């Protein structure tokens, strides 16, 4: 199995058999880091870490040159620099990543309308109906890789298989800049020697539960009675593992798949105990979440907050709204209510706001009174100013005082595109 640093990479030769393999999983290689290296050629071939130059912040992404030293996403930057002292820390440019992602997804949709984005840098494509136009699935995959490289300057890895699960495994094994094709008839032979950790959805706890019972490979899963899997993992997960180990994955490429939540969170330079500053930060994050919802045409039914204390204890709280909304003021009000209900014996290291249970804007029946009408007009005007002058050109007066006191967030994470 290929690893996150590119070692153990497996690719298919030219002319590999792609019989029955009509699903592609395309995954951009070290996406954030690659965009930074593209925009600044002096960074090419170097170990770079995407994040804030602060030991308390976390790694958003890392180049393959840094990954080979053990650097991983979500790792504290301080730890990453201890593993790779010569790495260059580069601040993230999320607007640029979103722009490039849109360009890449546009290339995919030029080939087939059946595209299911999983995140900002990966997607499933169903090319079974595109053969007459573009050729066999493996040929389409090669064409896509060439177009992405020629039109964006970036590389991607592609898995081609009969199911989504196997295609995703194949793309992971082929990284970076590779193509792995698994014919439908070869699925069982491909899966059998792989670690159970390679199965989609098997996290550390599930893998530990399996390995504690001597179930280390997918072949071991095949030899395990169904009842034992159910006892070890629960009926739902046991059923899922039983089917995936046999190459059974009935899920189709879902073009209607959407974000299930939108959130922003910030880590502070120093732990914050001042309630006024924390409430102001919640308001700022809520405004960003509302803007994201409006730009995507969504409304949220639930608002949640995340609070991480100085000792790294982390809590979340959520609240269902009376009516779905994309109004930042309403989201911020809910965040303030939730924050007032939490115990704060310790200063706060990280704080976040998330909108959940999304649905298309305007899907609800109109109400007689619109309590948010005034705020909606204000935020529509802010959206227009942002589009014209950039984010931060206009902001709340109440947020200005918090920006001069050394409490600026130290590590804004990437926009989240959670798919459940």
C-alpha cells in the first residue's frame, strides 16, 4: 500500500486491462503545497509546510519532501519542524486553493456530468457513459491527468475500478502523480493482501479491534465469520466491512452530494480568558460561516460551537434554530447562547463555529414576518463589498478593537468541506 509520503507507490503499465472498471477516483497531489510551489517556483523540490509560522498552529498540508520526514496534516507545526527542521513554513492562501479547485472540477465536468466532489481536491467520476466520446476508462484517466497538468500545472493521481471504494484505494496507492487500474475481474486479488486499515471508513479504533482478533488483512476478513465481525464492530460496521472486503459497493456516483456542514475555527497565539474577546471572535467566525452559506446557496438548521481549552480538552455544543438561516447575525447569536452555557475554568486555545443540517436556501415555506430582513439587507451589501474589494474590506466596528491587542488567530485552518 502506498503511504502518504509517496513511498510504496504502485502504478499500472500502458494498456492495462480496465474491463468493467468505469469509476474513477481523482485526487490532487499534496494540493495546497503544490499550489504554493506552482505560484512560487523557488519552493519547488523543497520541504514546505502549509500553516502559520507558530508552533501552536497545525499543519494544513505538506509537500511530499516534508512528508518523507513524517510530517502530516493536523500535526502541530512545532512537532513538524522538529521532524523536518529545514522545512519552510508557508502561510495558506485559501482563496487561491478554491479558485484552482473550481478549475479542476470544471475539467472533470468537461469529460462527464457524473462528478461527485468529495472535498476541495478529490472527486469520483462515472465514465461508463463517456466511452464512445473519449475511449476506454483507462484512456479517459490518462487524458484527465494530462489536462489537469497542462491547464493547471498540477499533478493528480487516479484510481480506476468497478466500484468507488476500490477506485479510492487505487488512487491512494498510486500517489503521487500515478494511475492504477483494477479490472473488475481482478478486484478480489487486489483486495486480499491489503491491510484492513486500507478499507474505506476503517479508522484507528476499528482497525485495533480487528487486529486484536488477528484480523490484519482483507483476506483475514474474508475468513472471519460474519457473527464475529458483528460482535467486534457492531452490526452496522460489521456489515460494511464484510461487503467492502468482497468488493461489494453499490454506491453510485452522486452528483447531488453537497456539503453537510460549513465551519470556521481559529487557534490563538496565546490562550484567551477574556470573555469579550472570545465573544467577538465567535461573531467574526459566524459572519464568515454565513457568507459561505450564502455564496453556496444554503441555509443551516443547526449551529454548533467548538471550544478547546489550554489543556487541550475539547467540547462541542449545538442548537437547532427555529428557522433555517444563512444570516451571520443569527448564527452569531446562537453561538453566543451556546458559549454562555459552557464551563470555562481554563483559558481557551481554539474556538470554532459550524453550521449544520444544510438545505437549499428558500426551501422553507415563507413566514408572515421576516425578523432577519434588516440583517439580510446589510449582509447582502457586505457580500457585494467583499466581491468587489476582497474579504476584510468591510467589517463590524466591534471587531476592530480586538485586532490590535495581540489576539489575532494564529492558524486559520482550511475551509472545511465536510461530506459526512
